[in-house]
């Protein structure tokens, strides 16, 4: 892996794709762990278009050692240095006949244990007993997300579409996108690879058109401590 090239891509474009992080056997083992999970909990969302597990690393704790392999940890340390910890995790399973799509947006919130009135943090939302709040931009600019792909994913089964460089423009409302100046890229990733992105990167996901599944483990990282009494909801020391 050329760490410098990937760092430059993240800095300039807001994302990079690294293939072959996990072997086929490692991916199959992860899928088996997910299938064994108790899906009756409130953090599980299941519709005909989407199966999702929020607080994934809490709900499927055996997945953590299968995810944080020496290879993955080495990549994260090479690109970002030490001190980053997982602070949010979601599993997405988009079936092959799914009409589920997500329009362009930035990931503007973080997940915290409890609601508290802290200057610079707000507005607040709550989803499936999970508090989310928009933190100061400096927190979002410093965080990063990895998206581990358990299936081959391209523009036909919901690969993320992104606007390169949009992460450097602060809060960027989708309705203000100037398509005469911006370009769109499909982030195709093969099974066992991963996409790394900044939360402020504008991204979207289309409906599936090729009847292929798209399963992704989404994990957000931060090296920041939140101001008391705020606490990360899923702080994992990997």
C-alpha cells in the first residue's frame, strides 16, 4: 500500500479506496457472525429494502476482532497515526431488489450516550434510542469513516456516489450544489476492500438495478475527547 498516495487522495478528494483488506474467508466469517446476531433488538431495522444494525460493534461484539485485524489496524495507523478510536458503527444490508436510495448529504452528526447542553453542539436528534448531535466543524473535519465491503459494489448496486473535494467546503447544502462546477464519482469497491471517507464529503447512494446485494460495515473514528458531560456512545479501544 502506498500510504502517501492514499493520504493525498483523502486530503484532496475526501476519500480513497483500498482493495484486499480482507480475504474472502475473512469476509465470509464476518457474514456468518452477522447472521447469528439476535435481530429482535431495537437497534435492528428490517424492511424489504434494507436491513441495518445500529451500534453494530455493541450488538455483534464478536465482529470486532474479526474486523480489527493486524492488516486493518496497520492501514489506519499508516494513514492517520495512532490515537483514533471507533465511535460509531452501522451495518447495512441492501438486498438485490432494493429500491432504497439516499440523496446527497454530509454526515453532520455524531452519536453520544446522553443529551447535554454544551456550547457548540446542536441541533439534537434521536433515532432508535440513540442521541445524535451536530458537533463543531473541527470535530467533523478531523474524523474519518471506513466502509468495509462484503460484496462487490458498483454503480448498479448502490456504491456511494461522491463529489470529490466537497469535504473542504464546510457545511455544503445539497440544494446548493453547482453541477456546472462539481463532478460526481462512483466509489466502486470489490468484496474485501474498503472505502475511507471524511464525514463532510457529499455522498449519495442509488437504487439497486442489477439484483446484487450490497453489504457494508460502516465505522466512524475520532481521536477527540468530547467536552464533559458528553460521551461517545460507542467508544471502542481497538
